[in-house]
């Protein structure tokens, strides 16, 4: 099957949707499909990129026949520069120019895919342009969740018309489905939930490596992964960590990520014992997996704005116990007391207590890890890709009927 996966967010900027489409593309290609990722980016549309992508989905190019399947990296085509637009407590890197919309339609005409899968179809301009210019059956996935639906309500009628063009409308979580249904005034029952995925093998490998090298006498450790911005709650974590030091004075904290609150975070943690806090910056791949696997507890203290908890799944796949905020996006991934501990968002005292109690109770951590491993396995990328491939096939069958 020839599939184009569309991200409305800059492919050159780290982000959850960008990571999602790339991992999905890799999983679909591993299963034998021909895949191209399309999205905005400063590289713009390059003729060679389009020719390479066309070859990857089986079309002839001016240079000769289609390229063989099994390329090591999913081809990507970028369609114009982006700018940062504040939304939902973060900054979204999106394309706003009419030229990007024209480029999307032109590239899709050239690629002639069997299925166009548009992620965040309501995010301008690439999302709507891909839905309207697909020239093939369209599947859309809704990712967002917010404390406010004002932005979507302002464009409710246009949003409904756009989703009506899709052959299947998916959401990554019950929270995302409920949010969009209420914001757009559509039936939640019509939104099919197919969750985000996690690269279980990478994190399980890190878990085994760390277990072989682990020192039983090492101090207890906590890890945070996320952008250092208000909605992720990292300053709440800093205050909770300082409280926790009263009962675990040697506990270590590793903060993975970067962002506008790095300076404020460093100030809050100033004076903690030497070597106990590491502001590691952004880590990816095996380095991220190793950092998660090496901690006793992974903490996700987000204040809101999360439709899903991919970092929770990554920690569970790495064999690390999880403490997270009790918010809708996280409740759709984990179950309190079974595979994670949930605490009220923004409550540093409750977070400190939960962390301290879990660090003091290895058997409880082991139970959480066992249940978390099973949860992560249900979200492994091959499992998720297979579920999506079934939706693509159903859409294709319905179109041909």
C-alpha cells in the first residue's frame, strides 16, 4: 500500500506528532508498505526530495524506475517555512503561507498515494490542505487536548466540514476524542481511538543493559523527560524534589529536556548537594532509553494540555515505575495503583509524598513495573501500525465498493 503520512508541524523541530508519524512510518515500512512523510520545514519543496519520495511509493520518476523498497529511512518532503504560534501552553511550529498549501496539493498529486493519513487535520495550513488536496481516501488522527476549546469552537463549522471529507476519523486517546467531540459539536462515538505507540524493543534493550551494570548500593533516583515549559510542571517537580530530600537526602534527580523554564528550574534547585541534580538537556534514542532505564522512578507532573502520555509508556517499557499527574490524557494510558501512581496536578506536597513512598518500597515498584511492562507491550509500534493498517484497508475497500 502507498501511504503518505502528514504532519502539520515542522519536521525539523522535535515534537510528539512529528515523532509519531516517523515511528509509524518506520513500522509500516517494516511491514512492507511504501511510505512518505510530508510536512512543513525550512527545507521547502525540493525537486530531488519529491523524486525520491515518488520512487519510494512506487511511482516512476524522470530518472528511471521506482526505487527498491526497504529504504533505511522513510523519505520526507518539506513544504515551506514555519513560524512559532502559541497554543495550549506551548509553541506550535506551523506553516501559515498559501504557498505551503499549494505545495501540499502539488506533492500529493505527484505521489498518487493509496491512503493519505493526516495528523492534526485542523492545524493550519498543512493539515487542511492535505485533507482537501489528497486525491485519495483520507484517514485523520486527532491528537490534541486542552483545558480550553475556544480555538476550535471559533472554527467549529469549518472543522466539521473538514472532518466530513475524511473516510475515517481517529483519536489517540479517549481524552482527545472527548475534547474534539465537545469542541466541534460532533458525536464522540464516531471517533475511533487508536493510541500512540512506543518502541518497546529499544527501551527493553536499555533495561537489560542497565540491569547488568546496576550497582545495588546506588542512591535512589528520579527522572523527568519533557520540554521545560509551564504545562509540563517541571517547577512543581523541583519543589517536590526538595521536599522529598527530607526523607531521601541522597536521592538524585535527572531532568531531560530543554525550554524556557530551564533558568527558573536551576534557581529552584540551587544549593542541592553536588552531583545530585543533572540538567541533561535533550536526549534521544538509546541515550534517552538508558536514562529512563537507569532511574527508580519516572515522573510526569504535567499540569494539563496532554492528550496522551507517551513518556509514561517509554518509562514503563524501560522497566521504570511511574508517578504522574492525574489528568485526562494520562488516565487514558495508565491505571492508578496498577501500573502507575497518579497525584493531583500542581500539588508538590502530594508529589513529594508519592515519590518518597515509592522510593522506600521496592516491592511496590516491582509490581508497578510488571504491570507497566504489559501496558507498554499493548502499545508497541508494530501493534499500533497493524491496527492502523486495518483501518486503511477498510477505507480502501469501502472506496472501491
